[in-house]
C-alpha cells in the first residue's frame, strides 16, 4: 500500500523551498529597484533640454526656427560636455571600484547616467537630422565645431550649414596671404581641394576619415 504521507512530505518541502526562493528573489529585486531609484542623479537637471522641449511644444504661438535651432544647439553642446565628463571619469571610477575605495551605489549612479546620456544623444541626433536634414556624421561635425569653436572641414558642408553657424571671429577673420595666393594659383593641390569639396558634398563621412 502506498504511503501518501511519506510522499507528500518531500513534495511539500520542495514546494516550500521553491516558494521561499521566489519570494526572496522578488523582494530582493524590488528592494534593489527602489534603492536604485532613490539614488541621486550623477548630473543635475538638464536645463537646456527642458528649454528646448518647452519651445518645441509651445502651442500658443509658433516659435521661429532660428530659436529652435539655437535651443537645440545649446542642448547638444551640454550633452557633449556630459559625454566627455562620463568618458573621463569611467576609467578612474572602475579602478577605484576594483580597489574597494568606492561603493556599488556610486557605480550604479554612473551606469545609470551613462545609459541616460546615450539615450539623450540619440534623441538629439534624431532632432538635428529632422531640423537640418543632415547625415549623422555631419551632425557630429556640427556639434564638434560649436564645442571647439572651429570651422567645419569642407567648404561644401559649410555652405550647406550656412555662415550663421560659425562664430563671429571666424567670419570676420581675414584670409591669410599664402592661402589667397594658393587660391589664385591653379595646381594639383588646388585640384585636390576641389575633389575633396565635391567628395564632402556627396560623402561627408569620408571627409572625416581623410582629415583624421
């Protein structure tokens, strides 16, 4: 005769063990998520992003495109500053974490900030492509030129963006005499510059590879 009591005891123990592990896992994940949500953000409030979104969704009156472009540019420059700060701090923070000098809370804050800035950068690139109708590499040329205050490489690309995107000191800077003489003198270098400009118009990404 089968002893059902003897068979039920192991199954009851197994069910109790599985239930306890599931409960512990659920409580651990919930506590970990709430703890991560309560951590202070790595960066402060993104004021330039909030200003751009406020202007973009303003329904009472239409915001001029120049104002939207300026607000988006300030937002992009702030994002690039944050990306540079994240990249510079990552190696040092990993070294301190391996030594045990910092806790896991700081590393979780850093990882969350890294994911947020990546999502923010993708959003900004999409916004710029919609507003300026530029390829991705030209978008990064545009951001880099505003961040470092240097002109974009390629006269065709500059003509497409327009001179209003350049700083005033670059617009008013006189052309060097050597460059003016070179411009007047035809030659293989001048022909190569024309090819580079044409290539920049058709394939802006190749211009970055050649300049690098």
